[in-house]
C-alpha cells in the first residue's frame, strides 16, 4: 500500500492550472462553487492530485478515470476500469491532504487539524461523550490535563473516522459501540478492531494505525485484514 501527504498551499498557480483540466466537468463545477479562493484551490489541488496518483497506479490517463461515490461518500474507481482492485481514500484539513492506496482490501484515512477543536473544555467534553465508548470516556476523563485530553480526543477521533471511511457505511451512527486504544501517555501505534455487526463478513477485522502528520495534526489509517 502507499500513503501520500501533500501541502496544498505549496502548489503554485501554474501547478494548479495543470491539474484543473484533468478534473471532470462535475468536479470543475463543484470546485467553482466554493466562496473563497483558497477553498477553490484546495479542492482543485486535492482532486487533481488524487487523479494523478490514481493514473500512475492504474496506468490510465488521469482525465479518463471515472470515480464513483457510495451512499456514504466513499470514493471508488468504476468497476470496469479497476481490474486490479485498487482501493483508495483521501482526507484533507487546513491546507493539507492525505491519500491512501491499497490493493484488494478496503482502506480509510483521516487527517484532522487540532485547530478545528473548540478551545472550550465543556464543549470538548460534550463531544467526547458523543464519540467515545464508556470505557474510552473513563480513560479520557482520567488524563491529567486539558492538553492531554485534547491530544487523546483528536487521536481517537481520527482512528474512528478512518475506520468509518474504510467501511463506507453508517459506522459513525454507532461510533460509541466500538473502541480503539486511548492513552495519551503511551498511545498504541496500531490496534486490531473487529466489527461483525457493521462489516459485510462476520470475520472482518481492521488494523487501525496512527500516521505521521504535520505539527498540530493527527492522522490515522484503517486497513482491512484478510484471513
């Protein structure tokens, strides 16, 4: 598998213009609807880079790729053009984008900036109660200070979001029903999660792994494990 990290704000105007033509008409129209220029540029950069990376992996022209989206927005290459069973996912936050590619297994990735979290401790606590399981919440409340709790919440949220994106179903509707490691002092770099009630196969297991990210960000990968 491959993971790519891109700083979208580093792309020059000339580089953006080379990416714009490879977007399909729907993507170009959607990008044009963003109110702020920075958001328009981020969209073009993110979608254009995705097409470039897919083009290299599948040995197909970037502009001819047909990207379909599932009920929950999970992207996939149209079946007829994806004979090699490439799975991919992307995430973007605060001017950065992350792309993950895997063969013959589902994959999800999430990248989040800590700046998106409200500084108010009460607001964060209310959010934690919606996202964390009872056991995770007990660990979270036991952390020594607000900084540790913010770090742990951001890490845990990216892990759960990556898993939801990998499965491509309504996992976030049941996000408190499954657990990932939560310990800011000695975080597990990866852990195995089984979701028999949410996956297509009862035996499906998912590897959740923290990824390197820019300062102030957290990132995680979820990868389907084959028996």
